[in-house]
C-alpha cells in the first residue's frame, strides 16, 4: 500500500472535513513552493550556466549568444516569461554598443581576466589556432548599398570627363584583352587596364579571397567596398563641394551606425581608392579648391585608405601599386614572364617616356629629355596629346623598357607614375629622383634597401646641372647591374594584380601583400591596446619616416631625406596646395596616361 506524503494527506483531509471548501493558507503555501521551484530553475539556467558560458567565451561571439538564448528558452518550453525576452533584448543591446578600447565591465568582471573582455579577443585568438589556415587572416566585407559601388559602374560614361570608362570596367576591371601582334606581351593575361581602375580590381579580387567570413567577430580587418576613386572622378570638374562630398558623408554616416564600427571606432576598417591621395584632401570649403574631404573627415581618419599615391605628411593613407597591363591567372604565367625578362638583350643604357612640364618651374623633365637627346645610349619616347604619340601604345612603351637597363622615373604631375611599375614589370631598373616617388610610398611592396633594386639621383642635382645621368649610371658595374635586375624581376609578383576572377597558386600578388599588411597593422593595434601601449610622441607631419624604422624602433631621428619633405617653417600649407594643384594637373594630362 503506497504511503502518501504528509502534504497530500493534509490536503485530502481538509477536503473531507470542509466538505469541498479550500483552505487558503495551505493553497498559498503550495503556490509559494511552486514559485520557488521555478525561480531556482531559472536562476540555475541564467546565472550558473550563463555565467560559466560567458566566462569561457570571448565577448561578442554571436554564435555563443544565440546558443545561450536557445538553450535557455528550450529548457522551459511551456513557460516563456517576459523576463527572458527582456534579457534577450538587453544582450543584443550590448552587442550593438560594445566598448571601443576598454574591457567589458559586468557584475562578474571580478571573476574574469580583463584581457578576455576586449571585444576583439575572438579575432585575435584565431591567429593562435594552428589548425586553421585562415587564423588571423579573416576579412569581413560590409554589404554596402549599391549606390556606393555597383551603381557607379552602371553610369560608367560619367566616370571621367575625357575617357569612356565603360570599356575599362569590363573583365572585372581589367579592361579589354590586348592582342600580341608585335610579340611584346605574353599570349594570355594582358589587358588594356586603366591606371585608375584599382577600386574595381581590388573589390572583385576580394570576392575570391579565401578567408572571407560572415562573422565580424572573427575578422582581422573589415573591408569597405566603396569605389572612392570612381566617386570623386564623377564630380571633380563643374560641381560644387556639396556634390563632391555627398557620397563620402553618406558612407561615413552609414558605417557609424553599424555595430562593427563601434568595436574600434573604425580603426579596423579599410577601403581602396584608385587615385592619388590629393583628390581626397580638399584644404577648405571653397568651391575653387580641389577634391573632396573624405580623408579629412574625423571618422575616415580612423580607417586605413589604400591609394596609388599617399601623403608623406598624413597617417591614414597607404600606397599600393598602380595596376599594370599584366594580370596572370596562374603561377606559371608569372614564371614564364620572369624567365623571358632575364634573357632579353638590352641595348640601351637608359630610357625615358614622358612629356615636359613647361608650366611647372620645379619639374626636371625638361633637363632629363635634353640629357637623353644628347646621349647615344638613351632611348626617348616623347609624349604629347596627339594620337600619333607612341606613348599611347602599351606595346611601344613596354618594348622600350624591355630593351633598356635603366628606366628614368621623375615625378609626374604628382610624386608617382604608373610608368615605374610598367618598367619594373619589364625587368628595367628604375631611376628615381625623389624618395616619395617610390621609397616612402610603397613600403609594403618594395624592399627597404632601395639601392638593391633602384638608383636615386637627387632632382636638385639634375635641376642645377650638377650631374650627368649617363655618367652616373655608367659607374655601376655590370655585375651590380645584373644583381639589381634580378631583384627587380623577383619583385614582379608583388607589384602586379592577378586576374581577380582567379588566384595565383603559391605566389603573393599586390592584393595579397596589401591585405596582409592591413591585417598585421590592425592586429598590432589591438595588441597595443591590450598592453596599454600608446605612442604619445607620434608626429603625423613626419608620417613618411615611421614606415622606414627598423622593427621595434619607435623614436624618430634625422634622416637623409629630410630636405625632400621639409614644409615651410611659417606653417603655411604651401606643400599641400602644390600637391592639390599637381592632382588637378594630372587630370588635365590624363588623356596621355603614360606621360
């Protein structure tokens, strides 16, 4: 015979003695016990299990948050209290408003390692996972509204005042495939690529990147696929500053509303603009001033912007190579080209392709052209705006570079030229006349030891006629020339953009080098935040010097190139103004792209 519990006995007796009437005190006792049971059950799930889970997982792990919410609700499928829904809302509010550089503070913070509370810790930990080939390399790509990129391509005729860019946006941004009638190129991988098409090439290449992630908490960096170069190209001529700035302001507003931005205030974000930095650094709000102010916006100063020419005096932009005509789809295409460049007979000591700049008193192009004309060992291609100029023929230019030991690369309208990369692609040793034409620009892609692959002749010496270029180059021994040419040829993979519809098997191209540099930069910044390291002595006006420092070195000192980058001591913006004017002139000369 089953023994009843005292509680159940009392209940039955009361029913009999009271003839069906319920005694309220005992019912209240039952209700209290039942409520206590459910309270303890919920406490166990929310506090005990929840605390353990949070302790073992890094902050901002969306998968962990979802599993936490699901397991809690499924443990009590009958009752779904309002408190649970409120808890879920609060958790997602925390996700949308994470701290920027401080550990997450909570009621249980005393039991946590403060380092584990940083919102980017999960991303940092991926680098420690040796079994994950993408550890420390994940990229999260913002899904921008099409007005920031794809819609521009639909209006490709408006992207340049002088050039119909529609044909140059074909083949994923490579442009039309080139014929090889003169045997100058390879039979595959060569395209008539516009020098300002990096926006599209880089964006399409990112779509093939092997370590993309939809989970931003894993990302080593966050890519913003905004076609900044194409955007400004639409409005530089004939539009007021409001029109030139509208897309940049719109983009920043959109980004700042995203939870990913809040993690580091945008310092883990990067974008690519296939134009020179001066197009994005308008000095004032006067309609007569050049460019837009994208790189001067406070939010944009936190992002890294990759441009084909950066500013020596600012810290938020980084130089990446101009695109050449060569876009291989396989390693073998690169190896075949390199072997071919090694075996070429080069009958000219040096060469120059370009036009004079009679309106620019600081330009040394006139002196270079004169020295080349007077030399029997110099090949010259004088460029002009006429259609007969061979400077408009990629085959003519590449053929000249392939037949020369040295290729002269003075400043163009601004510090840099696409021609320098075409020359190195041809195995021709570049001769620079200003360190900002290459050495302080492309520090991710070029060796620090510039004398291993190039020659530097001070433009002041040329201007004052203190140097003979021919004599200076003849002083370099044939053995040294051979060594330098081999370094140049070995650099080719890092200077070209592979076909964005494919990926090289083992070689790293310019895209790979740039992405690796960005992720390394963000990772270092995160680790500095954790360790409390601050560079209080950073001088932005001397930004060009920092990339030249040795590893671990932080303090700046005198440098041999200081005279090249001196700004007026009166604090005027003469250097910036002349750079903006150079950008304006580069547009005027855009029709002769290789000039």
